[in-house]
C-alpha cells in the first residue's frame, strides 16, 4: 500500500469488469531510429520487400493464435492488417519515394503517415480504427527495417494494470492474461479494435483517459472499473477488499449466465423485449447464434465494399446475403444498405473529400446519388430474400422524399427480377434508421412510409449534442442516457406504435447496463447489440419488472441531466 492520497479518475468504459493491480507504464518502442546508411533504390526496395514478407508471416501467426483463442470473427482484425501489407496505393507510394533515393524506412514512414492522417481526420469510427491498425503495421515494418524484432508477449510475475497511450490490436491479442488484469489508454475509443478485443477477452479496459500517463505513477496500486470508466488510484484497504468481492461476484455471475442463451428475452413480469445481434461480417453469425440472438438487428453491409480491391458484383452480394439469411433462418436479418460517405476510401467509388463528412453526402444520400451501385445492392437483396426472413434498412434518412425514391427503385427492381424469372419473397419489410434528430421529430410522418424503425444512438447522440463521439474532451456530452436523447427515443417509439409499426435500437446504447431499464420502459420492441453482451443483457432483463421500468423512464424524461438520470437508475436498482 502507499501513503499517497486516494484519487478517482474517469475515462470511457471500454470493456466491463473489475480489476486490481499495480500500474505498468508501457512506453512505445522507437522503431524509426537507424544509423544504417541508405542503399541504392534497388537495395532499399529489396529491403522493403523482405520486411513486407516477414511481417506477413508474423501477422499470420498472430491471426491464427487469435482465431484459436477468440474465434474467426476477432481474428479478422489481422486480415485487415495483412491487407495493408499488399495495399497497392500504400506500397506504390513508398516505392516511389525509394525511387527518389529515400531509405525504405523513411519512405514507409512518409507513406504510412499520409494514409494515417487521412483516416484520423475523417471523423469516421471505422477509418479511425483502421488508422490504429495501419500504425501497428508500419511500426512492425519499421522494427524489421531497422534491425529490431517484432513485438512479442511481455510476461509479468504479478497482477498488473497496463497504462499506455494506446494499445495496438497485436499488443492486445498477445497480452499475458496470467497477470494482466486490465488496461487503461489515454487515447482510443470504445469502438477501437483494442477495445473490441478486450471485450472478447473479458478483460476490463478504459479508453480515452487523457491524463493516464502523467497522473498514474509506475507501480501505483489501482482499481479499474471497466463498466463505469472509473480508476481509483492509491485505494485504501477497504476499497481493495470491496473491489475483490465485486470481482468474485462477477466471476460467479459469469458462470451462471450460459443458461440465458437458450431462454426467452423477457422481464420478470412477463414483458418481451427481443434481443438481436449486430454484425459486420458473415463469420460473426455463429457467435451470435451461440449467444441466443433472436435475429440480426443490424448487418453492416458496407464491410462487403470496404474489405476488397473493387466494388462487389451483384452475384457476389447475392451469395453473401443468401448465406446470412439461410444461416439465421427462421430468425429475421436486417441488412442495412450501403452506409458510407466521402470519409471512407472505397475502391471503385471516386468520392470527393468533404469538409465535414458526417454532415455530408453519406448513407442513403450517397446511394440515391450513385443509382447504379444502389440498384445493384437492391437486386442482390431481393434475389436472396427467398432464403430467409429479410428486412431492408435505409441509413441516414432525413426526409420523406428519400424513402419514397428508395421504395420506388426497390419496386422497379422487384418487377424486373420477376420478369426475368427470379423468385423474390413477397413480404420484405422496409425500414429506416432514426439517427438524425429531424427524423425523430418527424417520426409520425416517416412511420407512414415504412414498416419499422431502428434507432442508431451512436450518431443520434453526436448530432443531438453537437459533440464528436471520437473526441474524448466531449465525453460528458456523449451520454446516450441524457434526457434529450431519451425524449427523442420516446417520440420515435410513440409515433411508430401509433401507426402499428415496431421499433428497434442498434446503437452502443443497447449494450449499456445503465440504459437497459430505460429502453425497456420507453417501449422498444427490440434491442440489437454486440453478441458478446447479449447473454448478460438477457440475464439482467430477467431480473427487472417492466412496470417498474415504465415508471422509471417516465421519471427520467423529466430530469435535467445525464448525471441525474444515472443516479435515478442506480437508486431504482438498489
């Protein structure tokens, strides 16, 4: 123990759980320093080729280890890393610099940073995560080019909490789980690959705690609460004992959760709230089913466009959608149409850079502007529809006219396919995401045009609060349980139900234990969430009473801050 006073710090909750250990500060390894003289362009080009080859071998080992440890879906993170090693634009940029008599190391640094800067400035979660991935890959290459060795597992002989500016996916995948009890990063986000891997490893983690490296001394005893994002520095004996008891209780709870994978999703007083899974790739379906998902509430179809060198063909999309529908049958699958904008690089799409891409031509707006690409996806969806229960969802909807145009094109493609002899399911529902405040405010009018709503709280929060969800300095404004967000959800649910339509939610809010009683009380029909949190959510729901949640939600709608809402939820659960 220490005589230093106890101190509480707050970051973003990235992976739930309680951990106690001594802080270990991880300093990044300098991979760029080298005293080696620059060789000829031919020699430097050969060095780059050799480094690319060795890095690919190393990453395949990590990928295979991750697949054995966590499954195919999580191992795909390293498929992204491997794709960078053969990215034609990145490698061509580096080789062009080498041809100008630059060293392989300098060329790689400049080429990599150019791409990283574009990704980081995009404001898009996926691209920002990929910036971290590319930084991980270039760091590995620099180590190889400058005579070092690729990072390996660091072993410890006691329980530790790692403190770092950020952890790369390869760092996280190779953690010594015998003694690493959790980690804290000063940057990152809840949607970064390191956070995703932490949740898969069931390792408590906190992201975006800006003062972590300067405030937490090396060797200090800390308590990490990944569910609340709270760090207790220099805790007293009573605090350590309480944390240990909480940790043991969590382990016991985990052991008893498995049975909820096969139980219905309903409250103790019999109210049903369906629980579905969010996926981005077909490989995630088995994990979702194993956790008892009652369908797919969000299939992010954009990954089929991003993870390739050219636009997918209609047949390629058809085979992909058919497999997803067949694997989930008889459960429904909601496939969101292409949701990208000028902030993402998509081979085959020449999208201009935008000053503010999150307020630009993206989602359905882009699809309506790229009619041929949108119609190709619609045809693939329609052709796949007889193989399961397809529901189509349109993203980034702001006005009625957008829905009417999309519905018209869908009807036209259905007619063309029918005339060509293709079977199409007769009962395909068409829904929209509610992620723009205007859509929530116009929900009554929009409900007349569609079969369902799905509330995308990630964007709804940042648009409503005018707070970039990737900006850690605005974390206090990015709380989905703020009364303003609750009121928009209530407006949406009430409008849909007046017209006999159902409402789901597919944002990160669905995985927040604090939000669950509120979402149930506000009247949602379905929550779609990451499959890793599905069983725990179902177990928590089973202990609640819907009637209590309705009263709690009504009370919270009238409160003035997210802090007041959180206090009310905690008090109600005590």
